[in-house]
């Protein structure tokens, strides 16, 4: 956008800019394909000589408008939507890594990310070293190898709620000549802009707060344009040497700051095809319009609930960055001064059994796998999302076996607390 609008304004006004007589609201381009007048013109599109739409597996105008909005919210130079957050993580890493390469991964990342990097991508020949994000710099430095291509971490870890010291991670990644990729799903660009602190690439599961209504699965990758791939051509040959599958185009030469996203679109999306449906992108855009309002309420409610739980006699511990007692309180104040997210975790004095008993007694808060939408919900990670991990892996991932993950919604907080109260009374 030409003007430097505030985020609330970007959420409403950015993306779709109708010309005279066009629909006011972003249209759903529900079309797999696009028509051209000459065969010559179509040929130029395939050569990436001209930009334009030709097939929705690669790009679609509805998706691009929504990606542009998220790009602006993050302060990036280019962005793309993917079919899910998982696809965003996969593409973000695979775009710069191939068999024989290595990734440094924060241990507290989302369970799906952990599996993807440590199991599935390992089968593809990409190794990873898992690090404790709170470890001292010397220890983190030791995780790097000659074939390391990126560092991956989360701004606020799901569900451990570890707040990343983004500046520290960016400094370490850059000292090893590799980019820092951060998953900014929980903080959202409303509460934190990791590019300001040195991150190079951002991923999102748009399924969470961005969509906000638990309606559509989706993901997004945003590039800051700041990482100088061309300075390390041996490390990033995919970006810095000719792409045989595109008639010898070299992405960094031809697309400059848009090299990374252009490669992810024209190569990975072309070949792997995890595109977001335009229908889902439309729903995501509706969610984005109210994101700042909802995030503010999520944080307000979650703070009240965390304070309530912390004072309750049956509660053993509460983890929420806004609490003064929290280990990450200072980091959260630095990186997300307006609030962190709506997710809290806590444990009961009765342990693992009490956790599932209490969850069964909740009436308003539903037991669902989802997190970070308008409705309050709960989950027991050790029995659900992180079921495949043993106790040792759980603790390494910051997931205590007795942890209840409570995603505080935007209902009236009095009702949310009353529901917790009646459930706690019954155990
Ligand atoms: C949910 C989630 C993902 C995966 O996203 P999907 O849209 O479910 O594929 C990745 N990272 C974080 C932090 C998440 O919460």
C-alpha cells in the first residue's frame, strides 16, 4: 500500500483494491484457469517472462490479494498462501534445503512441525538438530554444521508458550550465514512483527487466529526480502544457480528480493501443489478484517483467566506470558508489548488424571484439537496432539504430561471463568 496505514486499516482496506465499477468486496475467482488472446502471450507466462495467471495450482487472484494483505501486516516484500500451516512450514524449509542439508530446529515448536522436520524430512535426506531455545549462545552455535541451511523456531511456541528471543536467534543464524525462519502463528502480526527483530522468513498457520472462526485450514509464507541469498551461492544453489526446470532462470538474478517466494511458487507449488482454495482464501480474508479486534479481546480474556487460575487452590501452575510470575514475561514485553496470545496452559495439583476429569466437566469450553479461534476450547496435549511422544520428548518439547492447553475465546470472560469454576469444584 502506498500510505503507511496502521494494522487495523490494513486489515480492512488492503489486498483487494477495486477499480471503477468493480465489486467492493474481494471476489472469489473460482476458476482453475485463465484465458489469453494469443498463444505467444501464454508462452511468455510459462517462461516467467511476464506475470499473469494461468492455472490456480500456481497462483490465483483471490489468494494473491489475501497474501498481499498478510505481507503488508508483516512488513514483508512477497508472500504466498498454502493449503495449510504444515504446507507453509514444509515449503519454507524445502525451498532452501535438499537431501544432504541440515536444519537447526527449536525443540518447542508445534508437534506437527517437529514430526515434519525430524521424521518426514529426514526420510528425504534433510537432517535436523533440535535445540533448546533458551540455551546460551555458545551452545546454540555448536548445533550448526557446514551444511546447515536455516534455523526454524516459533515466536510463541504452541503449546509450550515459550517466547522466542528473536534477536538472539537472528544474530546466531546470521553469524552462520543462514536465515531465521519463524512461525508467527500464535502472536499474529498484530502482536509481533518478527522481521523488525531480524527474522528473515515468516510462516503462519492461517487456520488459527487469522481465520479465527475455525472454518478453513490454510497457511502463509512471507519473505522479508532481507536475506542476501546471492552472497552465499554455494549454500543456496536453488536460488543462485540456473533452474533447469525453468529454462535456466536464476531466481536471485531475475527476481531480486522476490526470489525466494517466486521460487516457492513457480517450482514447489507447481510440483507439489499445496495451493489454498480460493474459497478458503475468501474466508481467511473475512477473518483478517477483524483480526486486531479479536486478538485484543483474546489477550484481555486470557489475562483475566490466567489470573483467576493462578489464584485457585486446586491449580498447581499456570503458564501465560502476561503473568508477572512467568519466565517469559520480560521477553514478551519486549517483543509483544500489546499482548501475546489467547492460549494459556496450566496443570492441576491432582495431576494428569485430574486434568482429564476436569476437562470432562467443562460445559462452555469444548474439547477440540483446534486452538486459537473465537470459541473457548481445551486440549490435553499429552493424550492428544503430542500422543506420539514419550515423557522425555514431551518435557523436551515443553509439554508437561499434566498440561491442559486452554485456548481462551472471545466470549464474555465472566462466563469462561464461571465454567472453569464449576468444573474445578467438581474434581
Ligand atoms: C496449527 C499450527 C501449525 C500447523 O498448521 P495447520 O494449518 O494445522 O497445518 C503450525 N504451527 C503452529 C504454531 C500451529 O499452531
